[in-house]
C-alpha cells in the first residue's frame, strides 16, 4: 500500500489499522449526514468543530497538516467503501482484512440520500428566508421599511425594501429610494462581520462572556468566533437570520448612511452559543 491512508485509518506493516480518534469522526460524519441530509450543513458543523482532513507524516519525516473540511472531501469520504472493510483492485471492491468503521445500514442510508436528486434534497433541507432584515430595518424617520418583491415575465424575482411612508403617502415622501434587498443586506452583513472580526472588540467580548460563565475557555471561544466569520457564506439563510436577530436590534437607513444598533450582550450570547461545550452530543462522539 502506498500514499496517504484515508481519514480513520493508519498504516502498520503495510496494513490498514483503525485510528480510533479519527474513526469516531468518520462515524459522526456518516451519522450526521443521514440526520441532516445536507453536505452544506454538515460542513458548517464540522468546520465549527475544527475537523480537518488527514494530518500525515511523510517517510522523510515532514508533517502535512490537515485542511479544513469542504464539500468535495465530504462526498469523497461518504463514497469510500474502505470504511466498510473493503479495498479496491482496479475497478472492483473486495472484502479486506482491515476492520470496518461504518456499519452496512448506515452506509446504505447514506448512499440512498446521495442517489436522490440534489435539487430535491436542497429544497427539502434548505430553509429559505428571503428577507434577512424583515422587521428590524427602519428609515431615519423611525418608520419601518417593508419587504417587497416583483417577478418579471422571465420568472426572475427582484427583492426590495420600501419605506412605509412612501407606500402610504407617495413615492419619495421618506427621502429614501426603493432599496434593492441584496445590496442592503450585503452592506449590513459587511458591517456586522467587520465588527465580529475586530481584535479589540473580540477580546472585550470574550472577557465579558467568561465573566458570565467562569467555566468557559477563552481560547476556544475566540477560535469559534473566528471560524464563524470564515464559514459565514456557507451558513443556510435560516441560520444567518437567527444570528443576525441575536446580534442586531435595529438597522437605521438614512440617505447617506446605514447604522447598526446591536443588542446589549448580543455578541456575548453568541460567544456562549459557539463555545464547544454548548454542543455536548457532538463533543462526546468526536473526543
């Protein structure tokens, strides 16, 4: 046998042997994929938990660090029959001597999900939230901006936030234009993420979170907050809106500015949520 063994196994005397720590990760990946039915959600969870690909030491003694899990690796792992105790020769798989990591039922359940239409799975698992700022965005006159959309003959949908004053009185009464939803939401998220990645703010927030719960580990909270920013674009809309509502009390839009007003202790509450001990079932299986 040559090359790098798959995650979950090591090589001893040219044979595969189970790496128990990694084997728990593999079983967790298969189990959670069956429960979630979504590689995107699974990648999000694994990245928050800091799971990486195989770390490896070459024959020359060089250390190859593992890389963050991505969807391509997830599909590669889920389709690898090595985890059933088999090995491939040319294009055929045969029963081998190494121990299986994944049981047959779990394997079959995973393959059944993978065989289903990807678009059907995406629609079934993705909770679509079309307006991220619904109910929390206001004009500088204090009146809310209402979600509104139109669909063209081509079937393409356009989303906007419209000042309520304009809707009740006349266009332009508020002094604000009809705001394209995607642009406004993107601007708000850019501000929010810049706040979350601010070193001085992060240190302050972590310290306050530890004051609220002395059992928390500052280093682990800091890592979790950093990872959240790194994987934000992979979060499902429902999860993005939940985090935005946790953090943002109000968005105030004026003709030349967008102001974010954050909830008191909102970032600290998020830090507490992201602490690894908040997801005990995952921790128990992956330790």
